[in-house]
C-alpha cells in the first residue's frame, strides 16, 4: 500500500511539475490582442468614415470637372483648400477595404491561434492535414502566428491614424472646401448663362 501511495505521490508531483509549452503565454497574449483589435475595429464609426469618404470623392470629382472648364479659373489662393481635399481623400480612400481587411485578419488570427493553443494543450500528434506535430512544428507555427498579429497591430495603428486624420481634416476644412466648390460652380453657371 505504501508503495502505491508513493507511486501516486510521485505521479502527482511529476504532473504538477510538467512544464507549460513556452509558446503558450505569447500565443495567449497574441490571441487577446487579436480580440481587442477585432472589437476596436467594430467600434470605428464606419458609417461616418464612409460618408465623409464619399463626400470627399464627390468634391474631388467636382473640382476635376470644374478645373477642365475654360470658363472657370482656379487661383493660387485656392490651392491650400484643394490640397486639404486631396489629403483627406487620400487618408480615407481605401476605408472600406481597410475595415473589412482588419475584420477578416483579426478573425483569422484568433482562429489560427486558438487552434494552435488547442493542439499544444491536447498534445495532438497530427494536424488536420496529417502532418506530424512536434516541437519544430509548434515553434514554426507559433512564430508565424505571432508575426501575423504584429502585422495586424501595425495595420490597425496605421488605419486608426488615417481615419483620425481624414475625419479631422473634414471637420476643420469641409466648410471652406464646400464654399470653394459652390463659388466655382456659380462662376461656371454665370459664364454659361452669359454665352
């Protein structure tokens, strides 16, 4: 009986001392970061961003056609206003694809990392493709997923910055952009009426 208790104690001690895979903490952190990016992406004011983008694109189209009309003259003092229009448009031009890309990539990262953590925690020996799972496999896949999350974080930071700058420019400069376009349309209409 003592021998059995001693063996049970030794097994309990061995199991209690089993070392967690060193990739697990980093993967769990990356999983949490992916989740936070997913939630932050959902929190973007997407309707406002798309609405401002569409308004800026229409304003750019107006400036283009007014610019090729011989009866409309743009002067040097108009350049800063047109510059702000171009700047805001540039920041927001790929807003829809950025939003959907962030959503898809954060979901992909969460799925891949969750799967890898599950493989590690269940001590699986083969993946869904039948490939052998060993330390090299785990290390390679962990490194790949951690780099994917780093790339996701950089993309999110850039996207947040672009959206913020585009919306700020719109907020500060839209009235002068709209006034300029209205004035040039008036000039075009007067010139056409006078012909």
